[in-house]
C-alpha cells in the first residue's frame, strides 16, 4: 500500500516527499535499513534464547511488514507523522491493535540500531547537574515550555497540586 508508493517515488520531488514521510532521505533510509534488519534479527534470536518465542518467524504469507525495510518505513512513518493507531493500521492494512503491537515491538530494535551506530539522541537529564552538563555541551538550547490542560482531579489534595493559578485558560 503506502510502502509501494514510497519505493516507487521518482523524480525531483522524491527526496522532499521521502523526508516529509519519514524524516530522512532515501540514501540514509537505505543505510539505516541494513543496520535495522540486523538489530531485528538479533532481537529475535535473543527472544528465542529467552523462551519468549518458540521459533524465529520465517516463511508463511507475506504481510505488509514482511521485510526490515517495510518495518523501518512503518516505524519511521509513525514517529514522523504520529497518527492514531486506527489511522496507522488503515494505511498499512492492519488493525489498530496490530499497529500498536508492531510499534511496541519495533521501537527497541530502532533504539538498538541507533545506539549501535552512535546516533541515538541523549536521554533527558535526570538531575540538575546532568542538565547543566548538557547546557554547557551545546551552543543552542531550545526548551518547549507549553502548558497543557489536564482533567481536573476530584480529590482535593490532587486538585490543589495540579492547579496552575490560571483561571479560564481555555475558553
């Protein structure tokens, strides 16, 4: 479905369209797909060794996510566009539950791949000291300070804790 259109892209607008779909160019995607396939195989072998699965998947009917390239495209498309699982399942010909399960199973493989390649982004700092080390390490720093509304708790102590002091914040 969507992957076939992706691999069929050609011409001047190809890189722009590919970047808008998955966040990186076709050449980088192809290089990442090789390492991602190795990480997926290693994770399946580990799951087999631990007894979480009985055999490594092979053969059978081909699904929408039958190759490492398709799996990587699926995951990068999800991370770039962040659709609901219903929409993601619709685009890839599966149920929302299967889409959710695939995302949960493939994210660790992507993290392992990026870590092995040395391009995994740093985690959020846990202490003020770690934060200051990161601030000193980089020239530019952007902080998203957007306040999001939340459901008002019924329990008074929790309600007082969540209250921001603003009234009528959302009309």
